[in-house]
């Protein structure tokens, strides 16, 4: 795992903070929309792809043409994982609270660690205890939401799937970013994600237009903040920073999104759910403190 010391470490920490603030806006903004969830997911990735197009056409055309074979499969796989993440998580925001959906999707760090275990990585008792504690927290949150409605529980399950997909997006993306620049990677990843989500919208019959002007404004806002400033910053960091550390930074989205949802949407979680959310975060903290990130190549990363 790349070190965090010196000027480079300060820059990395600042970028992580910027990305965390940007993605914290995602849940509350999308929960405030009346746009269908798959359509929200399509437009935020589609608009981001359009925004990146001139940069790729001018500065990255030769590199784009060279992305093929295994590298292309990695980037497309990352785009597919991102499509599953958005499709499930954004839908979960229509079924359960922003606080529950955000906390459960941020369990992606546990999925990342699980993937490392399957690849032969070994961790101490703190990691095992953290995973168990996080899962117990999930059961508490889900149990509370079940007493609210089966609808809320369905949202929790979708958020869990969204977290697993986000972990795949991070792990696959970290491999692709070793040889592909941030701009080219995000262009192909977001573009392929948008194509998958467009197909999902057409198959499910979710409307792709006809929204009030204010909803288009929210779509532009979530694209500019959470997608271009949030996801793209973390995609940039994946070339030099472990997916575990990036996932750790994303945990800041939990309190950020919860506070914003409480302030602007009136979504104040019940006390028992707050206890569950705290247990989830405590478990994840144990995973982070007891774990270690995968080793990355020492070769200079593409800019």
C-alpha cells in the first residue's frame, strides 16, 4: 500500500477529503429527486461521459485507441460493476432511509477485505471481529427497518448488493488504473456503465425524460459533484492507493449523508437504527485497523 507520508500524503489526504464531501451529497440529492432511480444512474454517468469526451478527443485519443485486450476487459468490467452498484443503491434510496442505505453500501470495505481473503491474504483476529461486528450491525439496522416495512428491508438488501458491486468496482478499477490514465479510464468506465443503465431503463420502462426543470438541475448537480468530483477523484487515487484505504475514505460519506438527509429531507433515523449504524461503523473501523491493503506495483502511475 502506498505510503501516506510527506507532501504526496498530504495531497492524497486532501483529495480523499474532497472526494468524500462530494459523494456525501449523492444520497440526499438523489433521494430528493422524483426521477426514476435507473434513469438517475444513467444520466449521472452519461452526462459525465459527455463532459469528458472533449478531453479524451483532444489529449487522450492515442491512449484510448490502445486500450484493448485484458486492459479493456478490466475497464469494461469496472463499468459493469458500477452499473450494478448504481442500479441497486439508487433504487434502495427510494425504499429505505438515506442513512441506512449509505451505511450499508459503505460496507464495501468488508467486501474488499473478503475478496483479499479469497485471494490468499491473511488477517488477524481484529479483522474477523470487525467483520462479525459489522454484520451484526447490518442485522440490527435491517431488523429495525423490517419493523418499519418490508419495503425498507428490501432497500437494505439492495444497498448491501450495491456495496458488493462497489467493492468490485474498486478492486477491478485499481488494476486497470495501473496502466490507464484517469481521464481515459473514467471515460470508458462511465460510458460503458451508462450503456448498461440505458438498456436497463429501456427494458424496465423507466422514463428517460419529461422531468421538471428543477429535476434536471439536480441531475446536473449530482453529476458535477458526486460523479465528476467524487468518483473521478477516487478513480485517480486508485492508481497509487489501496482499495481498502479508498474505501476507508468513503466511510466519511456515512455521517455526511446522514446529517444532510436529516437537515434537508427530515430523515432522522430511529434510535435503534442509530445504534445499528454505530455498530456497523465500529466493525468497519476494526477491519481497517486490523487489516492491511494489497501491495501495488511500484511503477509510476499514469496521470
